[in-house]
C-alpha cells in the first residue's frame, strides 16, 4: 500500500481510538466524563445492595463448604484410629 494512503489512514485510526478512549467508561462501574454517559448500573444503591448480598451469600457458602470438608476429614481421621 502506498505510504501516502497508509499513513493518513493510520493517523485517522489513531485519532479515532484516542477519541473513543476519552468517552468510553474506564473499567466496570466508571462513568464517562463530561456530558457523555449516565450513572452505571453498578453504582446505583439497589445494585450495590444486591452485590453486597451476593458477596455475603458467597462467603456463607464458602464457610459451609469448608466446615463440611473439615467435618468429613475429622470423621475420616477418627475412624482410622
């Protein structure tokens, strides 16, 4: 491809990517700057509460699983003695 065609296209593509990065949310839950975007769903009070409930439920399930494994291990150890 000719440099006269390729380099301007490369510059335009670069500028387009830079412009997109200025208005695209930076990671989960971040709001776009300026007049763009709206409050992300992850930052609403209802979603924060739901995420907290899910975290607590996952921690509870983890504790129950660990307790079940400990109980099985202690039964296995006590039956071999």
